[in-house]
C-alpha cells in the first residue's frame, strides 16, 4: 500500500470511529420504561408522583412548568458560593470557587443557575404525602446568609416548614474541601394520623445549554448507575420520547456535562426509582424517588441523601459513589484510556505540569511502539528508495494498468518489499491514539491548566496558533520523508493535506495539538534515521554489486 493510500486509510478509519461514536450517542434507543407507575401523567408535571406503595398521596395541581421564587439564602464555603431559595428550599445557584468560568477571567464557574433564561439548572427535593412539603412549599430560615467559619469543617443551613400537626426541617450540610453536599429532612409527626411519606431528589435542566461543538463532541444529558445495569446515559432526545422509570436499591442519577457533573446519591440499600420527566418543550427533570415507610403519631423521621456537584476529578469521583467515575466518559476505549490517564496523572504528580506530562507520556508511548513504528517506517523507506523505479514502470507501461500492476508486484518480490508492511503497525496504534485523544479532551484536570509561555490553558485553543502552525510544518516534513506518489494528482493531495489538517488543529485544544506535535517530531526523527540507514544499506548493496 503506497503512502498516500495508507494515510488516507488511517484518516478514514479515525473519522469512521469518531462518526460511529457520535452516532451511538445521538441515536441510541430510548431506555425502556418499567411498569412501576412512578411518573405522573396528570397534575403538576414538575412534581413526581409517589411510588405505587403510596399511590393515595396527592400532588398539587399545576399545568406547564413554572419556577416560583421566594427569598434567597446566601451560602459561602471554601468551594462553593450557593443560593438557596425558600421556595421549596431549592438549590438555585451554585458557583465553584476553585474553577474559573469558560470565557471570563477571574470569574468563578457557575454550575447551577435559575436566572439565565432560557437555560435553567437547579436541584430540587420534596416530600410526597398528605400534608407534606414538596418543592412548591414555602420554607423559612433564621438567617439570610451563612459562611463556613475558619477552623470549622462543616456548615449547616436549616430551613423550616410547619403544616397541620407536622413540622419539617430541610437541612443542607456543606463540608470543607468536599463537593458532596448532604441534603436531609427531619419530619416530626405531631398529628393524630400516621404519615406515609416519600422523598424525591431531582435536577431540572434545559436541553439547549452546554451543548458540544463539532470539534468538541462531548455529551450533555442525564445518566444513572446501578449495580445491575452499570453506567447508562439518557440523552434529552430520549427523555422527550419516553419517560425513564428504573427501580433499584443502589446507584445514583445525575446530569453530566463536559468537565462537570451533579448527581443525587440516595442512601445505600434504600429502594428508589430513577425517573425522567419532560416538563416543557425544552426543560426536563431527572431524579430519584423513594418511599420512607410509616411515621406514627408522635414519632419522627430523619432522611439524608448526598448531592455531588463539582468537577469530574476521577480520584474524587471514585470515593464518592460506585460508578460515578464513569461520568468521565471515554466510550468504548475506556479499557485503554483509563490506564493512559493513570500514567499521565502519575507523571504530572512528579513534574507538576500537565503540558510536560503530555510530552513525557507521548515519548513513553512512542518508545512502547518503537518496534512497530520502525517496521512501518522501514517499509516506507524501502518504498521511497524504489520510487524512481516505480516511476519508470509507470512511464514504460502508460495506461496499461494490468501490466503495470504485474510489474510492480514483480519488483516488490525482487526487492523483498511488502507493500502492506507499513499499514498494520499504524493500524495497531490507532486505538491508543484515539484513546489518548479522549483522555486529553475529557479530563477536567486539563481545564485552565497552564503549560508555558503563552499556553495558559491546555483545554483551550492556542491563542496565537503557534502549535497548529508548527503541527502543519511537521506534517509537511513527514510528507517529504515519505515516498513520493507516482500519480501527480496524488502528489498534490499529499501536499494539500498538511494545510487542511492545520486548519482543523486551529480549533483543537492546545493539549491535543501539543500531543500530536510532539508525536510528529519524534516520528520525523525516527523516520529520518531509518531512511538514512536504508539509503546507506542500498548504496552499500550497489557498491558491492559494482565490483
């Protein structure tokens, strides 16, 4: 296989894999709905109905989606700046103080927000049952602001609601150094009747914001995990077609976007039903609902769940809940990508620079594949050495393709050259290259990570396009080192391809371009050395033949 076909084949294979992965994300069949009857078919569409065990509970009626507001409670910790609304005790706004916004320097990243219409992203909870507060109820708070004090490890925000013979406290607990927020209820039944409450935890999000771009094909949508089904994505398109309803006694459900995730994690071994619901044309809810048993007159009940709301830092996610680390999605190449990220992280722990870590990992990968690469380059060097003779055959046989093919095969046989010898080694490396692509694209550790000089964010494009230009230059050099195609049209295509690729790399994150640039430089050095060795061997062979 000549160089032009080889490179085109590699490009085609890479594109096909990317298109297949994208098609799977966009066109995966909707998750089948189980027959549990947990999603409301009438009444207030933003409040889930109770499980079948508590079907007599009433839900306040309301048509369409509305998000009312009460007073705002300001909360400040070492990691968060949050706003809790007394309407339902919702978490309406959440800033991550340790992470910068995408486009605004020195501004914190806003994960949740209810004041950015038409986009919406809030966390809600509520109790279902007779005379119990849903997220439509109005709570009260003794303070309008809370701050995690120096020397303390926990901040508690308590909201209260009083009904007919029932008192309910909703408690948020923020812990120093943790992106896990505990959200609990304390129910005191002072009435003469027993209560049969159910609790729900949900996230409300629109289907339009935080979308991926053509150059950054990342996923934004729902996801859940159970021990039986493992990690499952639920795109908004699937939510629009059919409500999800899955029963389990473990796992979590949440909202995944590039670099960040929010997930409700109910208590272990508590029966729960994971659901999704279309609230309006472009607004959806996804969450968990669980029956809490019976609260007798004079008795009380305490219930606490966890809400993880923060970056997709793999070392942290693994400790929060089983399967939460899968929100850093490498797709079907996870088996390769996960070890690559582990090695990359280990290197970064030594050098303390993600850019340097990318360079060193690229060198390690290049060393690991050195024998395969050498075989490929040696084959191309041989093809390059006989290129003039191939050109002579073309001139000799003209348009007689059959005789031309026979003559080429005879030449390959005489020179002991396998025209496919350069193909297989490259094909073996493709999955590793693609896996590393997803590692560099999906790791929040790269976000706003500086490298050196003008590269202050490895997850953003090179502001001066220096790396893409250098990338294009290395591709031109590689083209010159490869055997020249005998077809003039093919030769022109080979010359244009580096320019085309450079344009694409203008829109890639700097970390990705850095990886490809270093890989190309190492490839050029290896290929140049092999070409020289092949040329010396050919010259020596000719010299010996002339004696």
